């Protein structure tokens, strides 16, 4: 794909993935315009100051607001949809908000993208969408189905819509790694359950996988990378060998699976 002719809209663009996506895009792929769409004006200001790139544009907005999406998506060729409520406990205690952002927001993205004849829409999903037992996973499963089926609504406008699904991003805001590193200094790691496992991918691997999938997509796919998993106890031992551990119990919406 000739990225330097493309205008890209990145929703949730000030998060961990968004910042790394922006860095790699500007350094390696050089899009014509990269529009950062998010609710956080402070993070947008910080990104603007950090990157100082003329191809960047910043839009304050929420995926719940379809009118704002119409403005942001004018002339866009590719949408990378990252915006979501992602914290499992937060979604459990704020279910209406999770539905509005993760499901209604997904519908808004599809409707506006089709209306503006966007070429490709790639939505970022999660491994928690597989047989979900928590609301976060359930909303992302719904979003996946909405994005896949959205291809049936494009008609002659030919917008292609697909999803990428992967696991825990190493070092992201929702990752346990920064928590373990902080707790290591205090002498005790808190572990929800020793049977827990995590599927890991680096942020760089995640961005490159998304870029590759955008190039390859035909519409309707759910792309899933083959990534390693590990027991949470193995992770704890690698970060803080011999450190004391405290079992605090499974949080609302979490589950344990046997490690194989």
C-alpha cells in the first residue's frame, strides 16, 4: 500500500497503542495526514509537542458523538479504531458506559465510514472477546460481529471493514507488568490467582501486525496472531525473583484457565 497518499483517522489515538502507531507511521510509512481522535486534550497537546510533525492533526471528540465523527472522517481513506473502555472492573461497574462506547461507538464508526466512502476500517479487538464472561469481553464480541457484518451494509460504496484481535500488550496502561515493577520495590506482589495466564504481544508487534492486516484485508476478516502465553506466577518470578506474593482473589469479570 502506498501510505504516503493516505489520510488516516486513528480513534483513541492518545493511548499506548495510538502513540506507538503514530510513532511507527511517521517514521516508517509517512502517511499524507494522520488524524488523532480522542477525548483527552492534555494528551493530545503532549503528543503534538512530542512529535512536532506537519502531517498530524488533532480532533477532540468521542466515538459516541456521530456528528463529530462526520467532521473528523471527511476525506479519510483509512480508519484505525482503537477507542474503547478497556478496564475489566470499570466495565463491570459501569455497564451502560461500556455499551455506549464499545458497541454504540462501533456502530457510529461503521455508519460514518460508509457515508464518507472510507476505503478501509480496521477495528482493534481483544482476546477477551473469545467466550466472554465479563462485560468488556461481551461488548468487544458484539463490536466484532458489528464490524464483520458491517460489510453487508456498504453497498456500492465498497468500504472494507475488518478486525484485529490480540492479547495483553506488554507495558501498556492496562498491563500488570508496571504494577509488578512498582510493587517489587515495596517487597510484595499482589496476584489475583496463581492459575491465571496471559497472552503477550509487544506494542511494536501489535502495530506492525495491524499495519500488515490493513494492507492484506478484503473485508470481514478477524485477524488473530499466534502469540505466546505464560502463567502469571512465571511472570512474577521473572520480574521479582523470590519476592513475597499475596493472593488477593479474582476481580469481578475475570476467569482462570488451565495453562497448557
